[in-house]
């Protein structure tokens, strides 16, 4: 029976219309995955050495203190990035497959997910280091079994959480609360949880707890999955009552307003598009990693610009990447209307500019780390608006992946809130401003670096029309191909 | 109004549509019938410049559709659900199309009020996005949206499919009114021979990508079509 599922998966991969770009992306992602695995492996040994030899701490105890955050962060990451176990379920329902078989296969796939495997790259080298320093083998093994059970608990917990829209915010909120309490020294939850993780190592019966929880979650998620395999349950399309919106105040944008009104509704009413807003909020906090000096390697001045680009450009990067794919579902309509491409594009451009400005204002919290930090942010904002806004639109013109805006409505559809691709493809846009800054910084002074980036940003405005014309040309030239590509459902 | 010149469309060696010459007069109501795969949607998509002909070209009002976009302001169409914006309510969608076609809200409301019986109270004020409407109601929205902005060419692919009997009868009335207007050229396709003979002045039968019959509708047309498809 499983043979059929595997053959179906195989065919759906190789026969998908977007194979060429899909394959390239897969290789690209594969590279990053390997790199991440490699870094983790090095990290496993390096952290052990660091804790033991430099800080003279017990590596195991120290790691155990932080494991609670690791566990919760893993859950949040999964929620945002891990795809739900989907195989085209509807057509299988009527075939003589046992429902439990369908679900087992879907679940079996998640077991081998990258999100589960990646942890091994850290913990196996770390455990080997432990054993080499004469920690008893069977205890280290017990500890590992406990951790593996916890990782897989997350795997199944994620499946349950994915069906409920708001639960994850509760989890995130609790994490932030305890993190804050610990940071400000009121209450340190890790002292208590460290007992538990230490217990996994010391007492064999304690490692049964996560195993037990894991099995419980597996059964629970399995049952709810099987139970929901009905057209009017898990596979049902929920519709809620909505009302017509005017947004007439946007008419001041002139001709662009027609599209702007639509784009705002697009973002408000589609989970997939809404998540770009969520991403930009997350990226607002990204700078904390750099400006607090939390990570040593990021202390270099050039990294400041890198961080600042992300802090102000989260929305720009994640939304702009997929223009015009956001409109893929009704692209034939757009193409048969008398549309001025310039108005269409400038609507998206305005959205990105407004979002960047809002991010810049919100980022004023970084003034806490000194006005120079905020200066970097403002400079990066100018660069984002002047250069990156054009670059992402330009790059987006070549992206022909159809976006299924409604996917979030199917309980078993593509739940992924935002795309890993988006993040990876945005890396090149970082390099140029970093280079410019580095040139200014090392040749003359930091301010010269900022000035160079600012000038580049302002100069970017001059090219707005050129780039828009170029994009218009691409849209026209690629019209038939794009229409064809959007017709292929993923 | 619409002229097809030496048109062929080939997909990987398979020719799916060949039309040497086809001219549709202004004010005509033109019906296209044919079995699945006969090339009906291919022809309509090519008229709208959504696919590129392998050879030949199509003119709309004397303009080559692939070279200029002037024809777009006088042409409207509803082919399938990719002409609907799923996350809008019906009203928002009508106003959006209206704005693209230079109509303000009052114009659009005026037009909609004429079709209240066609909507049968299931489209306007529904508190639902288009994607949550039934197939039939989505079709109603698409058809009426294609009438916004006084288009001179209206292309509807299988407008009768998915509609309930009452709506089919009302749609026939609407289409007859449109074809009575000498300024409006209507192109429809249908699998229902009865509807198409009732509504269209001229009927072309496609078979495996070729025109096999070109009839001016008369009392004998329905019988002739039935005989053709009964072979």
C-alpha cells in the first residue's frame, strides 16, 4: 500500500510544472541545509570545548539550563516553516485505502523531516564529546532518548497546533514572558527545568516521561487527523461572515488607488499574504542579535548595515519577492483588462515604502543602543526604499510560482506561513550595501560608510522609471509563459 | 469586428486549432459549439491574447491583439474562475472592474440594479468572499462583471454551465437583449445546442480544431446540429 503513496509522491515531484526552478531551489536549499548541519556539528564540539575549557563549567549542566528555550524555539520555528504532511488527500478518500494508512504515510513523511534530523547534528557530536570525557555511556544515551522524544513531541504538537490558529501566539507569549523575567532577573525558569533535563541524564525513569508524552501526542494528532478526513470536517472550507469595505480614503493616490485598495484587501484577507506582515514584525527584533552584542561574530561594523536592512525591510523583502505572483490566481483577468503596468507596480511599491517607513519608526526603540545604531537603521531604510524596493520587484518579475492564497483555508493544505525561499533569495540584496559601507568605513570613517549607502539609496530613486519600464517589458515579454505557469497548480 | 487570419495553435507538435479565415461581424451574436478538445477555449483565449498563436493572428476592431492593447478597453470576457478575485466580495469585485473600465460606483450600481432578478438575491450583500460562493453564483458574478463599462465585444466561455434552470432562462434573455444591440458583438460557447441556437445568430461548429460547419441560425439549425453530433 505504501508503495502507491511513494510512487504518487515521486511522480508529483518530477512532474510538477515548476520542476526546473523547483529543482534549483531544492539544490540551493540542500546546500544551506548541509551548511547548517555542518555548522551545528562543529558547534556541538566547539560549545563543549568552550564550556569546559574556557568557562570551566559543566557542559551538560549548562546546556540543560538552556534546553527549555531550545525546545520552545524549535516549536515556534516548526510552526512558521515546517510544511504540514500533505499528500493530495481528497482523491485518495474514495479509493480503497484505509484512512489510517493515508494518515500513517503522511505522518511517516514528517518523521524524516529536516526539522527533526537537524538536531542530531548538534547533539551527536556533543554526546560523543561527553562520552570521551567519561560521562557514563548509558546515561548519555538516556539523555539523548529523552531529547529525541521531545523533538518528536514537537513534531506532532506542531500538527495539532497548526489546526488552531491562535494557540501559537500563547506559546510565543509565554516564551517571551519567561525570557523577559529571566533577563531582568526576577524569575529564572531554567533553574527548575534544568532539574528535569538533568534528570533525563541521571534517572532512567525520567526519560520515560518525554517518551510517554511523545506517544500520547502521536496518538492524539493521529486520531484527530483520521477523524477529520471528512469533506465537512478537516477538509471543509470554513467561511466567515465578511463585509464589503470601501477604503475610499485611498483615492488620494489617484489611479494607483484602484490597485492599492485591492492590495490592502489582499493582505488583510489572505493568511499567506498576512504572514508577510508577521515576518516584518519578527524582523524588527532581528537587530537585537546584533546590537546587543549577543553574538560575537556579529560585532563587526559591517554587520550593522546587514541587520538594519532586515529590521526595516522585512515586509519589503518578503512581499516584493512575489510580485506579481500574489495576483497569480486571477492573472488572466488582469491581462485581459486595460491595465497600466506602471499603476499596478507603483501600488506594490507604495505598499513596500509605507511598510518600510512604519518599520523605521517602530525601530526607534533601537535608540536605546545609541543613536549610531539608529542612524544605521535610517540609512538602511533609505537604501531599502531607494534600491531594494526596485530590486525585489525586478527579481519578482521572473518568479513564476503561482501562489495559492486560499491554501490556509484547507485544514490539510499548505499551512506554511512564509517561504524559506523568500528569506534565502533576499540575501544578495544585503551584500551591496554592506560592501558600500565597508568601503566607506575602512577607507575613511564610519560616517563616510553611511553616506555612501545613503547616496546609493537616493540615487536609486532616479532609476525608478527605468526599472519600472524594464519590469513592464519583462511582464509583456513573459506574459504567455507567466499565464501558462500560473495555470499549473502546485 | 473579430477577424482570424491563418490561425494555428500547436502544442509540442499537436495542432489543436486551425482556422484559415473567420470573420465575425460587428453586432453579431456568435456561438461556438464542439466537443471537448475541439478548441473552443483555445480560440477564446487567443482572441483575448492570453495564448500566443503558433502562426497567424487575430484582429479585434482592426487591431492585432498581440501587438497593441487598445482593444482591451472595448472588450470584456468571462472564461473561468481565474477571472474572479477570490478574496473580494461581489460588490468590491464589480467596483474594481468598474474602476479599471472607467466607471464610477454610481454607474456600476445602475448596471447592477438591472440584473437583480438574475442574481436572485444570492450575490449582492452576501457577506461572503467570491471564493466562498457556489460555482453557479460565481458564474453569475463573472458574467455580469463582463457587462460593466459598455463593452463592444463580450466573450463568454460556456456561460450556461453550472447555472440553475431559472438563471439559464434569465441569461438567455440578457444575451438576446445584448445581441439586439447593433454595437455589441457577443461570442459564446456552449455544450447545450438548444440554448445556443436560441441565442446566437450564427453558429460555428468546431471539431478537432477545425471549423466543420458555419451556420446562420434558422428553424432547421437545431436539427442539423443534433444530426452532426449524433454521428
